[in-house]
């Protein structure tokens, strides 16, 4: 499938981005003698402008992998406008090419726009509430324009449905997904229109493309947007995919074509749902386009609990006491075991993703997941790798080669090259506790910013992530081998020239540089190992077996990889 690719189009020596464009030490190509200034100091740059503010914009775009024809020349022309549009499309913002406050904030050029916050009242809060209601989220008190506990709970429910941290706070990512951020693609009914499912003021006849449609973005089960359709419901789907980290070629254009179908398949693959490319109930729920039922919780007794317990037993989880309909410690423990096996957030409770993979609520619905015992877990929606783009993931019904399906005798790919240029240091921190109830699913290799990062095996770059506010992994890459096994690299300071989604690399090729982006307290590489494309497995034994931390001489350039520009010694001091 066609995916967003990245590439720095400028050539020349490396440049460190001055503040406030990004973290110190982020490398860009192209020499310059002028110090970029923040675009937020006066007004945001507009088409036709020239000067340091435009150059700051161009450098910020390039640092995020956006091609700017002409480079950072300080002239806001067609090349820069096209670059802004590409960035806006990637982020789920209407691709106007105009630098609005949301675009500027996401580029690190301006403070966050004013968003509704708890305790506030007014039209902005009412717009938030209407946007939530349009997505099937219950807001206690309705769209009353008061941001109280009911609205905070509704925001948290929407965030949970998208697989993000349920804070109840409207951050920029949540605002974009809801379509209420300045410049975001509007996918909800306006705050002044009724929120009833059936429009009463607009005839159900085709309208000109310049007239907004009043079709709600949520639809009854079985009537989700389908291939060939156009309109706001499709645009809402595309915006939700983009907000979940899945690129949609063409952006949120409201047209459900092959690109959108492939993106839906990609999202379904990453969430371990049946891969059809069609929007079913579970896909809609996980994207925040459909309301989520209330799931059983610890201490409750009911037939719903019994159904949960039977699903756990069917998944091969040992449950002392069996399906007795009582949600006690045994059921919570069984849930934790299931969640750990599937690579989910281990809570012992039933969240939306756990329910989807257990097939709860709607066992006959199109979106019910495939049998639990035949599909190994992939990534969790709360980690740093949304949107699995492993090759072949867009073919309905396919499974990842090299997994643990009975009868598969091929061993999964493994690493043949140490991933970090020395000197470096690491220890076994597998499953160590992390904030938000998470567990560490990799090994941290500590090294100085700028040390080379190597491809540990032959493969393809199937996913690329860019540092932005709230990002856990910061700049990150996924390297996938031919059998579906993938390695995840996180917290990079920069990507190697020419490295992006779709790049074919060979073992030992330079693919990036050690950094400290995302949720990180020191420069290091967070490194994960997913055999067969399934759940993470402790990579420490593999890393320890090769251990190249004392090797500081760059590996010979291969496959276009760039050698280090600094002189090094052969072996670091012990």
C-alpha cells in the first residue's frame, strides 16, 4: 500500500535546530547562518512572507520528515505551502496550507491553542459536548455548555475508546480527533444544531460540495461508511484513523476509496481485529465512532460476568471456580493473564480493547475478533506503535507469517547486528513498572545523543513515528523482517537520510541516531522484539548475546547507510 514517506530534501552539512524548534541536538541537513526565531513571537507566517519566521517553519517541517521543495530558504511559496498541507493531512487537520495556531503548535512554533477545560462554561464547551455526543458518547447533562464531572467523564470515555490515556483533559490530540481544534477537520455537528440522529433542517438530497452536510458522524450498527461512499461520515472515519496514527493517503477528503480501505485494514491489523477493510462495529467502537457498552467490573455478579469468564476459558486462560458469574480476584487475575498475553495494558479490568479481543457484547457482530487462541497479540493502543503496517496486512483474512499458529515450523527472524554504536550500557528491565500502569516491554540501551543506530536484520521500515506533544516513544521506527517479525526503535534524535516508511534496509545499515525524544529522561534506545509480528518478547538475551557496546568504530557503510562524521576509537574503555 501507499504510505506516507519521509525524506530530508536538503543536502549539506548537519545543522542543530536552535530553540524553540525542537530538542537540542536534532540534526537537520543544510547549513545556515541565521538563527530561526519562534513563529509565535508576533504573528504566524503566511503565504508570501520571507525571513527567519518562514525559515523556522520550513526547518520544523523538514525535522518532521516533510519535504519542502526549495529547502529552508526563508520564502513562503508554493513549496512551503504544499509542505504545510502534507503535515496537516498527516495530523488530521484540514489541509489548507495556512499555518493556523494548531498547526504551529504541533510544529513546535507556538503555544497550545485555547481548549475547553474543566470549570469553564460557554460555546466552546458546548461544541466539545456536541462533538462527544455525535460520536455516541453519553454526556451527563447534555450539551449544557458547562465543563463539569459529566463532561470530563465523557472525554475520558472517548479517550479510552481511542486507546489513549483516559485523563478527561482535552489535549490537542483529543481536540483534533473530535474536530474542535482550530483548523481541525470538522467532523461533528455544529454546536448550534440539534444533536438528534435525524437532521430536521436539511433535505436528504445531494448538496453542493461547498455546503456542509448535517449527517451525523455516528450511524446505526451495520450502516457504517463503506467503500464508494462520500461525506462527513467518511471524513470522520478518516480523521479518526489519522488521529490513531494510521496514515490515509489523500487525507480526510471524505471519499471512501481504496486508500481508506487499506488504512482500515491496517488499523484492524494493529488492533488484532478481523482484517476486512470494512468498518464494522468493533472497528467503529475502537476508533471512537460508536458508543461502548458498560462492561462488567470487579465485585459485580451477572450473566455478563459469566459470559466474560467463558470467553476467558475459551481463550485458554485458567479460571479457578469457572464461569460462576462472580467477578472476584480470580477473574481479575485471569484478565491480567489474558491482557499480558495479548500485549494489552494489564489492568485486570475489562476495557474496550480487551472486550473486543474476547468477543464480548456482540459475539455475532462483524467486528468480533478472530479466535483468541489462533492470533498472537500485537501492539497495545496505549504504547508508542499504533498502526501496524507489516507487509501483507491489507489482505483480508491473512495472518502474519512466522507466528505461533500450529504447524508453522519456521523460526522467527532474529537480530544479527547490535543496534547501537558504542560506547553504551544496558541491563534487563523487562516488565519493569512504568507510569500509568504500563510495563516495560523492551530493553533500554543507554548511549550518548547522536550515536549511530543500525538495522539489526534485513527488512523494511514499516512504521515511522514523529515526536510531538504527549508522545511516549518520540521519534521511532519499526523494522520488519520478511516473516513479519519486527523490531521497534524509540526515542531517536533523528532519522538517517532517506529512511522512511517503505525503505528497504540491510543488517548493519544506519537507520537513525540515539536521542532523548518522547517520554525519556536520558539519551537511549528503547528496543523491542516482536517475533512473527506478535506480542513483545524480552530482547535482553538477544542483545546480550551480541553486545556491541564496546565497539565504537562505525560499521562499514552498507545499503546507503551514512557513516559517522566524528572520529571514534575502536573499543570504549571498560
